[in-house]
C-alpha cells in the first residue's frame, strides 16, 4: 500500500490519537494479515513519505533481534530526519490488545529508546478497524 502523497500529509499533521487512528485506517485499514508497520513523523508531527511494512513477523518478538530493529529505526530516522515513530501492529483478530501485542509494543518501544527516537503511538489494526493503544498498556 502506498502512503498518501506528501503534499496531502503536510496539510494534516498527526497531533492527536484520533488523527493517527484516521491516518492508519486510511493507510493500513482493517487487518488482513500479520504485519508490523513503521511510520515516521517530522518535528511538526507530519508523516514522512516513508512507510516500512514488515510481513509475517513472529507472534512474539525474538529476544535477540532488538539491535536489528533499533538499527533500522536509527537508519531511517537519520536519512529522513524523522523525530518520532508510529508503530502499527496489524493482525487479524479481535480489537482486544493482548499479550502478544503488548510484547511487540514493548519491544518496539525499547527499539525506539535504543535508537533515541520517541515512539509517538502504537496502533492496533484488527479485523474490525484500528485503535490507538494507550501507553499505559505497554510501557512499564
């Protein structure tokens, strides 16, 4: 799936969780498969024209893979001058944020921490739509 043209996204910064949910709904939509998406934002919360989908990730993130994810986040952030990241966990299932989702959210929050780039939001794409996940559900 292609991100919206950059000219369109520049006019609509992703300031609120609702803004983020609407963008993810338009870009990813209802879950069709298991995938992790990384969306990058600039200093004004405008989505940059780089979207990284990772197909068929394991149900639980591998313990020994954090450095690789951090390196990808760091490299893309440096190239694009991104200031924050949105993580989308796409998986066909209920809207309930479960243990596996929580594991991925924590794992990627740690990856963003190691990359020294803020995690702006985690969004779950499920079989009925999308929903932003409160940080309390995966931080700490």
